[in-house]
C-alpha cells in the first residue's frame, strides 16, 4: 500500500440523506472511484421541468422572471431560505441566502432538477461570489445519478469579484452507487454551517466544459470490473495526463471506456489512452473505427490487440528494470519529434517492450539509464496516426513532460500547437499585468529592489519574444520563451515579498530519510539558508521506528542508512533548525513487521469496525498496552535524543466506525456501568448511549495525549509537544474523536498544526480564523497543503496563505511537505522574500 502520511485527501462533508447521522465526514479519494462504475442503462424517465442541456451546454443561465420561478427551479431544502434572482455586475444571477443565524440547519442547500448527459465532457463550470465565507465550513456540489451522487468541494476565492469554478468529473468522489454520468437528475448546492452568522452565495452562468473538444481522454473505468487492482493507477495516470493538458491550455473531454460507443467521438480529432489495462470490446471497436476514419491516437503503455494493428506497431512483453535507475530518461532522436525536449526525465520501473513495424512506424525516442547509457529499448514510437509511449506518464520532470506531451499531440493534430502557444502567451500576459498591478515598489525590502527590477525586465523581454515567435508560427520556440517568462515573473513576485522576523516556519517531511537525493545535512542547510526555522520529520509509525528504538520494531533500512533521528538532529544543530520528531500514532500503514502484527492481533489490540470486520492498520486506542506502547515510544524519543519537540499525527480514530472490538465493549461497559444488550447496534440506536460512547472514545485519545505530554515534560522539560490535527474541531471531535481544543485548554500541547489543506485561500482563511479561537492561548501554526494542491509548486499560493497566517496573527505556519520537488523549486523561492533571512 502507498504511504498515507498526514491526512492528505481533501475532505468534504457527506451529503447524507435525511435521517442518517447528521454530518459524516467523507474522504474524497481515489478509492471511492471503485464504487462509481455502474453506468447508465435504459432510457431516462421523464422528470418535471428539466433544464434542457443542448450541446453548447448551458446548464442554467439564471434568467428567472421572479423569486417564485427561481425557487421552483432551485428548491430550498428544509429550513433553507429561498433563492432570489438578481442582476449582479451586469450578470443574471441567483442570490442564495445562507441563513445560519438563529436556525438549526446543518447546511443551506438547494436542489435543481435537471436531465443532463455528462458522458462526453470534462466537467461543469459556474461563477460564484461570496463576500464573507467565514460562516461557511465548506461549499459542496452534488450531482445525483440514480440512487447515488457524485460529490465535490469548491470555494469562492475572490472576495471582491466573481470566482470561476471548474469542477472536473475525474475529481469528484461518490456517495452511494451513482448510475453514471449520462443520468444526472439533480444538481445540489450546499453551504455547510461553520458559524452562527448569515452570509450569501451568489451564483451565475452554469455550463458544461469540454464538450466538442478536439481531445478525448479515455478513462479506463472498466478496470474496476476487469482489473480492480489497477483502478487506482487508472485514476492517477489519467489525471497526470489531464493535468498536463490543463496546464497547456488545451481543451479536452474525459470519456469513460464504458461509455465509449459509436458517435461519442464525432467531434474528436485525438484520442488519448493514458492507462487502459482493460477495455470493453465496444470501446476498442469505436476507437478502431475512429482511426480508420482518419482520427489520431496517443497511447501509453497498453492498448487492446486490434489497436496495435490499426496504428502499425507491435506490442511487446513486460520488461522490468535491470537495476534501480535503468529506465531514467527518455531521449529523442534528432528531429524525430518537432518541439520535444531532447531529454525528458522519467524514472520508470518497467516498460512494455513494444517495437515498430517496418514501413509503418519508427522509434522516436529511446530509454537511457541513470548513467546516461542507452538501454536500446524504445521509449516513444511514432506512426502516421499514433504516438505511443512504452510506459505511463509519471509526474517527475513536469516541465519537460508537458512539452513532450504537447510535441506528441501537436505532431498528430498540428493546430494544438497554436492553441497551446496562444494560451501560454495569454497566461503570461495576465500574470505580468497582475504582478505589475500588485507590487508596490515602496514595500519591497531595499536590498531586493534591484534584483526585482532586473528579473521583471527579463521576463517582459521574454514575453515580447514569445508573442512575436507565436505570430511567426515558431511554436516550439515561442512556448520555450513563454515558459521562461513565466518563471521570471514568479521569481520577480517572490523578490517583491517581505519577510517577518520571529516566525515559526516549519516543513513536515514525510520521508524519514529526508528528500530523495539529498543528505540530511544538505536538506537542513537548504531550509536554514532560506529562512525556515523548524523541521517535522516523520521518524516513526505505530509499529516502525527509523532510529535505534528499544520500544518499536526498527526498520531494516536503519542498519544500512543509519539512525535517522541522529542524522537529522545533527544537521539541525549545525544549521540552527528546530527538530520536532513526528510520529504517526495508532496507524501501522502496513509497515510493521509480521511478527509484531501477529502478536497484536493475538492479543486483541487491533481495531474492529462497526461491521465487525477487523481493521489491521489501526491499533485499538482504548487498549492499555497500546496506550503504553504509544506513550513509551514518544517518551523514548524525547529521552534518548536532544530533540526540540515531539509531534502527534493520526492522533484520532479513522472515522465513526472504529473501534468496536470486544475489548472496547468491555472497557466502555465498565466505564458507564451498564451492560449493552445489542453490541454494537445499540450504541447508534440509543442517542443517550451514543453521546456517552462519543465522549468515551474522545477520552481514549485525549488520555494518551495527556499521559505522553506529562511524561515527556518530566523527561526533558524543554521538549515541546505538538500535534497535526484535523481542521474542523467542532465536527471532527465526534467524527474521529479528536478533541484538540480541549488539549489546548488543558495545556497538553505547546502548539497545534491544523491540516488546512485547501487550495482556496478564502477557505484557508476561514479555517485559520476559527482555529486560532479554538487554540486560545496555545500557538496555532496552520498547515499549508502545498503538496496536496493541483500544482505542487504553486509558490504564489504559498505566499498568499502565509499572508493569511500573518493577518490572523499566528506567528508561524507549517508546510506539507519537504520533498525533492519542494526542496528545489519552492524553498529557494520562499527564501528570496517571504521567508528571507534577516
Ligand atoms: Zn477497540
């Protein structure tokens, strides 16, 4: 299993039907896609007053004659005030009142009955504005399909004006079993209660996106049925490709292979197969016909047998790497693919040994190993109607990947070059305007003024070059200049920022060995040079230690690579950084040795779900031996090493379904002095009992925090105790038993780091505003979710969110996370201004 680390998934509030538990937290994650795939069958039943959605795709233009008409279309759910039509900034819009003051509603919510076919588009787009998002815990959009829903989260980011929201189908989670994208019957908009004050959401111009796009990305959803273990990869690698397309400014639709029947590709010129381990015959047939009719295809790694013939290439067998770094880069033969970078980094672990067919196709690029030697294995093949890559597209070397993908697409459909270049020049032009508009020269620290001016001037010159090269049709050269100008603007923006002395500036580091490719010494020096003050390295899990532990099983790598706390700490001392050792509590993430797990299982120390199913990844928090193990391991760190702090993570239950093991029953019954007749059903049936249960569960977690804190302070009084916590305490204290406001009140923790992993600055600000209240006197260093954002090097957003923490007076922040990419692409840019050393 993949490591899960800090809570990285975006979380949304569940769209529970009436009668079910008030607010469930749902994790929007890849796994949920496994439940999506029952696709539309049969015809649509007639429904009242559907919004017609012709091609061209206006879903709702909000042109309602009066309130009655608007409220008939957008039906307010119980207790929510009705929507009112209005003209805002010359746009037809609806005002949606979020009436939280003096009401008991969980959310303000409106349902719009529709009859939508979203099978051949990218997603949905609309515009919103909300002057004050602080009363709202989160905004959600749900699309009903059959008995289930597609669900996602959004947030207005611009307080003064409109925010355009684009929701991609592929980013939506599911609830229940939706009946497919062809059968959307309701659009539900919800604003979840965060505070007891009123606000208003204004919405306008709702359309579909990506219909009639030239590019159709075929998502291999049949894998859920035919190759379930591949489904996670299908989701991941499809997204890698669509992210590139988005960044290139190319329009596309995403079509499920289950929906790919004749007619679906009528507007398509290029089909992309990002990772399709299986494919229904009908879909392969449709693509074959499409190719016969002059269509083009770009494919990665696998494709159905008949398509190999159609594109004039020969499939091969699986080729594993001979050693780590055997497949390290893709090198294009001279002029084999116009506009492709000569070398593209990609660390693949295996490939498909596909070969060209004489007179039909040829090798365009070859795999080289990490020492720069050719492996002679083809990396990219090209024929008249297809460009094929022998592995999936990975995220490494993102800038070159993007260019390679454009060169591949542009070779097959030349007009895509023009589209991408124009989009790129336009994007840089906007960025230039924005940078110039926002920067006040007088506010730039004096020593940064000249570098700022020089960098900006170079970027402007690059933009001018890009624009003229584009006019001349020299697209590859134009895009190179545009990208250089873009980087220059970002750097100029960073140079225009002011540092604030005295801040706690930390990075979580998920790898116990530091960012790959760097020693701890190099890694810590990078942070220190750029003004950071602390690192929070993940050195232990519930059943694994990356140091010489006498309490936890020691990871085998320690023998070979050394005691990681000792190495990290030595570097921290050398460069003056604080080291707060991060433990993943309770959770083993499949990393603990088998003997250890067997023993815990035998002793009844692992969690059991409400359903009765054992949950082998989680230790039962109420078991006294587990309490002792967790406490002792953290006290050991604080005793054996001169660390600045210890840091709790996963200091909670997985959700409402844990833990219902026999031991929990016994201990709970003993605490409340009552025997429960029907375990565990009564705990949910009886409201009074449920209240006691939730209290008891919370207490199991709090007890560990209190005991550990006390023992650590006794062992090393200077050692500070902190925790990574969920963002919405008010709800999470029930959902996951995490009562961190109480920990602050009682002084068990010295600071908290709520994981506010949203790319939306407004939402981030609302979260932090609530959290500083909950934390009270205890410092709150909010978690900035850089590595969870769509763009994991978005320095502009990092700067925005740091300013939010400054406005709200937190005097510090914690960024997730310190890895090879952030170490090389983000940390140095922070050091130019926002965190510059004094
Ligand atoms: Zn238990």
